[in-house]
C-alpha cells in the first residue's frame, strides 16, 4: 500500500499567529494541490505526525478532522487515513497555481505589529475592567470553598462543553437580562473570544468563505479571522451602526456577518432597530450566519441595557457570543457562545475534538458568584463607577487638547474614542501618536488601526482609550497630559 511519509515534508512555524492545526491543514492542502499527495495515498498516523512535528496528538487529530469534514481525507479505521478519492473543487496542480496567483493579489492584512498593547494592565487600556473595584475577598472565598470541597471534578478533565451549572446560570441570565431564549445545552463555555470564533468557524465555515466585517471593527477578531482564511469584506458603519443596505449591494451572498450591535467596537454606536431587522432578513434569505459579539452590553449609562440582536432572531441565524473578561476580569479566560439549536450536536462534537474545556475551579466559582447574587450587585456598582470615570477622563482629555479633538460621550461601554481634527498639514498621524503614548507607558490604540485600510482618505484619526481604571480626577488629568505630550511629539 502506498505511503506518503517520505514524500510529505510538513513544517510548522510556531512564530505564526495562525493556530498549528490550521497550518497543518494548509500544508496538506498545498501538498494535494501540488500533486505530492494523490487520491488513495496513505497519510501519516496521528501519533507519528505529532511526534514528527513535536506537537500534541490532539492538535494533529483536530487538523485531520477538519480535512475529513472538507473532503480532503478519509478515515478507514485500523487501515489508516487516506487522501480522498473524490477531492473537492478540482484540486489539481493548475488549481494550485491559480490559488497562488490569487494569494499574490491584494488581501486584507492583519493589524500592524505596532498596535500591540501587550497583556498587562497599563493605564488607559481599552476593554480592561476596573481591577481596583473587583470584590476580591468574595471571589477568594468562593474559589477557596470549591478548592477545599473535595469534589473529584476539581482534579479531573473538565467537560469540553463547559461546567453544567455555569451553563445553566448563563442561560438564565441571558433570558432575563438580554432577552436571549436558550437552554443550557445551547451554551458552550470557551477559553476567550478567539476560542469562541474558532468553534464557530469549525462548525460553519469553509475555506475562502466571505464575511461582512464592520469598518472600523474589532481588530483582534479581524486578525484571527484573516489568519483562519476568511475573506473579510469591509462594510461601513455610521450613526445607526452597520449599513446593511450598502453591505447587501456590495456582497449579498456572504456566508457570515460579524457585528457588535449593542455597542459597536470601537465607535460605540448602537445598531438601530430598522437595521437589525434588515440584517436578520438578509441572513434568513441568504442562509447566512450573524455572529453577535455582545462584549460589554452590561454597561449602559442611559436607560436600561438594550435587548440583544439574538432576542429578535426568529430563524435561528444569530450566533450569540458573550464574555466574562469585561464584567469580571480577563484572567478568567472564560467566554461563552449560544449555538443555534440545529448545531448543538455539532458544537459538542467539535469541543471534544478540540480538547476544549476551561478549568473546573474557575467555572464553579463563577457559577457560585452568579447564584449568590454577587454578579448582579457587582454589575450595578460598576455601572455607577464607570459612568463617573468616563466623565472624568473625557473632561480631562478635552481640557488638555482643547479644540484639537472631539469626543462623543458613549451611552455605554468601557472606552472613549477621541477623534483628532485635521491640522494645517492634513490628517494627524494617529499611529505615530499612539506609538509614542505606548512608549510612555500608556496602552492606547490608534483609531485608524481598526480599519481594514487604515490609510484610506475616509478613515477617522484618533485614539481609543479605556476609562475603567481611572481612579480620580487627578489621575485623569495626569494621563490626559501624557496623551497631549505624545500628540505634540
């Protein structure tokens, strides 16, 4: 029986942002397209390839499962895994040449490296909750209680889909506060938003799928999606949120729409009801999926929090995503996604193949935190605190910059957007200004970095700054002064 072990030379680059399993997938596809692997060829065993690449067997298994799902490989039990006899999409050497030609064409790029603000708690970091106001004593007591409890689950492998009581609490919370009707079986706990996106893509996406993406939009999600092979189509955002009519005119057949409807990232606008209905109508007619990132909707300072887009979904086309990173603290690495009813079994299978599963201890502590009422009380306190701190920082920035910037006070969220007015020599270079601010120890981001083409003429220039950790007026003034010095160069 033929084997490809000698002919196939797979290499991975651990410096790449792309996950290793996706790199393995791409290497196999390239080898098949180039003719190095032919239909019927046997591919290396899981354990053998994992040893060759010095990676976990589960990582190779994940890649093989993706390739099987896409029709590139076939598993034949004890006989091994083989290149499929009926390959998808005319995969030939000529197709590979065309693929390389397409790859040479202009593509959406990742955000530049100089937009990296690191993983620490530097001042003005967008999206970082008030670490000084987190109820550490209550949290420590809950964690300690679970650690001392002697439950064997604390030492065993966690459920890949999530700790059942936490899934129940999340489902109840979403129904009461966000209008999202779901059962615990639909809720999957993940290790952060990127893990959520990976689960969604493995469940619904195919290589080369097109997706609407807000312009400007959440740059970390953009980086992940680009690395995963999605073809992002930038769609304009105005005072009513994503312009659905323009999006349909540009690409009516996209497979996905990635949106932040409650508090657009980064501009902070809310998707209007009329556009919500148009977006849902498009998804229903096109058979497409809407990925709703409801990342910080708990913090609204004018009126009650708005219902989620998912609450209006009657055709089960919205995939709802939430996180505890903003409402509690990011070190938890706990997020969640509400799967469409038709995809529950598929998501469950994928989480097992991904060897997913967040540590039991933190999941159980969060479930207790919610059940005992601490979560609701914490959110109430943070809304009042953030409403005060956003005013402190906004007033300090306006005082330091004068007529050089404008700020529209957000109705919700955890960050401000300060927009620069053009100077005598044209638009301000916000990338350079943000880089100087980061050198001074501030974790700010240039607004233009959130655009797919940050140097286009229509792009707004400014900075995105977090206000949740600004303790008082004195600190706000000090930080605003540092920003002004970075602006002046």
